[in-house]
């Protein structure tokens, strides 16, 4: 699984806000559909089964011997979930020359609107503290539509790769 993140900065004029909003809406819906297929349906997470706060952790595994993906879903309300997803880090397939850097996406999932909104994409290791939550304080930071679009398209491509690599839900800790 190779995901390239270009650091080239485009110095053209900013994208039209209406075009960005339309692309963002489309990406949110498309990402939700893939996420629903990969994660929500197999984990049997639906708004009508949510009645209180809970945190569910599980793993996605590929039949192609790819790195594991760890998922944490927390209930914010009956129709809103918080999710963090990260890829397992370390040496890939025993090859000392190939090192997979762990990265994490944090997102809000709106079950009623069928939207998946990314608010944080990070390649930094997570510092474990005494909190159970994976919600980042970055959820409150104002972000431009262009930055949201970049993060959302990056997640969307990753979800498509996970689907193509036949990742499956393998466990949970209900």
C-alpha cells in the first residue's frame, strides 16, 4: 500500500469556495459509503442501536499480507460518531529496507446525513495518556475548505486502497 503525499505547494489562486464546497460534499458522501461498507456494516453500528456512549476498537486485516489498520469508534450521539484510524507501523513484511510510518486519521461520522468529515490527518505517533478517547483537540480548530478538501481526498484515496486490498473487519471488543 503506497500513498504519496506531495509537499509541492500550488501557488495558483485559491479554489472557488463554491467549487470546494461541492467537491467536499461529494468526497464526504463517497468516503462515508466506503467506510460504511468496510467498517460500519461489519461492526453492526447503526443509529438505532446506539443508546449510550461507548468506545469500540477493532482491526482491519488484508488478505494480501498488508499492515493492519486499527480503528476506534466512539459514540458522540445517536447520529454522530468519532472515529480514529491508524495503520500499523514498523518494518514491512520483514524487509529491513521498507519501513511503514504509522499515520492516523481522525474524523466525525454523521449517520443521519451519511457524511464522513476528516478533521485531522497526522503522521505523528500517538502519545498514550490516561484518557480513553482518541478525539483530538484539533476538532475545534477552524480550517479552510481547501485544507478540509485535501485531507478528505487523502482519506478517500486511502479508503479506496483498503477496499481494493480486500481489508476485512476481523475483531472487536464490544
